[in-house]
C-alpha cells in the first residue's frame, strides 16, 4: 500500500529532485546575506518551512562563521510585531511563495532587499525578492511537503556554505543525493518490519542539528498519521519530553551523524522505561549531522505513512487540508 501513495512516490524521487536543486544558483542569495553592513540574518517560515530555517540556524551554530543567524516563526514577523534592527537582512522560506505571514512581514516593514528560498520564482515573495534560492519540485502528489522541505534544507545549507566558504558542508551536500538512494530503500524495508504500531502519542528526538529533523518527523506524524507528536533535542527527550510517556506512546530516535551518541542511547533507555515503544530510524548515521533533517526524512515519512494507512487515513490529502489553506494563504 505504501508504494501506491503519492507521498511515498514523492519521497522516492528525492535523490533526483535534490540533484536538480543542487544545480540552482545560490550565489546571489549568498552575496546578499554576506554583504557589508549585514549583522544578522533573520530566517523565517511556517511549519516545514520554519524547520528549514531551524536547520539553517543550527548549522550556523556549528560553524561559528558568517553573520549571526536566527530562526523566527513567521507569526512573530507578521503585522509589525517584530523589532527589526539596523543591519538585519530577511530570509523568507516558502515553497509556494504565498504564505500569508511572510507576505505580511514584507509588506509590514521587513528590511529590503530580502532573500527567499522558494519553489515558485513568480510568486508574491519570489517576484519581489532581491535574491532567490530556487528549489526543484517537479511533482507534489501529496499535500505534505517532501521534495519542497528537503530541497529547502539543501538550498539553504548550500547558500550558507557559500557565505562561510565551508567546503566540508558543500562536499557533504554533493554526496547527499547518492546517499539518499540507499537511504530510501532502507527506510522502506524498515517500515515493512515495524509490524503494526498504533501510538496514541509520540515524541521524537535527535542531537545537535538533528533537532530540526526531530521537529519535522513530529510534524509528519501529525500531518500524515494524526498522531499528537512533539519533536525535541535529545536531552529534552531524556528529561521533560519523557514525563508523559506511558504504554501506548511512541519514542522515535533519530541518529545525527556518524559514530555512537551516548545521549541518544540514554534517552532511548529512559523513554523505554516509561513504557513507550522506542524505535531508532535509519538514515542519519551515515552523513554530516547538519544534513540530518534530510537524511532521516525518508524513514520518518515511511513511518508516518505506515501508521496513517493502518488507520485508514488518506495520507495524500488529509482531512485538515482545506482548513489549513484557508489560514495559510493570503486572501484574494
């Protein structure tokens, strides 16, 4: 059943779509963010797009290079509710380029010129941006963003690699599509072996830059399987996030980067002790941990779709779709 869903077919195409995104030019965005006088980059989006911004922010903390970068939910920027500073530059993340809060931020006083990461160059945000990093999304069969999210992470990190002259990050990004070809197959086999998990609630955790992967995996469980889920950093998984766990809960552990992570193992042990079913997803252990949001995505998507299908849900067009678009897009 999984292979018949548009969601999984979108995931299977990730290696080719990411190769296409890698061919897009990010130099104009890098030049804008690295321009003289820039003191802070304010990156923003909503939902999966916000998690692209979080992935970029966490990667910037690892390198310690370039201007200060912060990730801010788009609702804080809308309607003039954010205190912009001299030296700020705005980086908007929106696959459609039409997300209401970001359009309101631009109209309401965000610094210009601004940059955008988008799949739609002709959109409201794309057409008026001073610089664009384009994401290749040749097909979106399911409402849930797969190619758009992963492509957004790749485009944002490529841009940051250019800003900071980080050859290691650039090389890791270039290896990623080939690694994903193996990862997608591993994720599919892993989902087949899970049996029939029926979680009432879930917590997802990962270390360092993998926190963005945990946020996105929790969103997938909510979007696709309608499982209330929380995505946290590993130490939060071992402390505050485990407090409400009990039999019937799921704890999803996401490796981030090569080598053993004793904190991840500790969090898994604590969550299992609370009665939760603990699963460790494949994918993130073989690559640069700054790419965990993409490398763990196939497993998270496979798990969410697997649970959703067991529940008899439409994983391609969930019941919340129309309500979401009513509040997400600008009226008219």
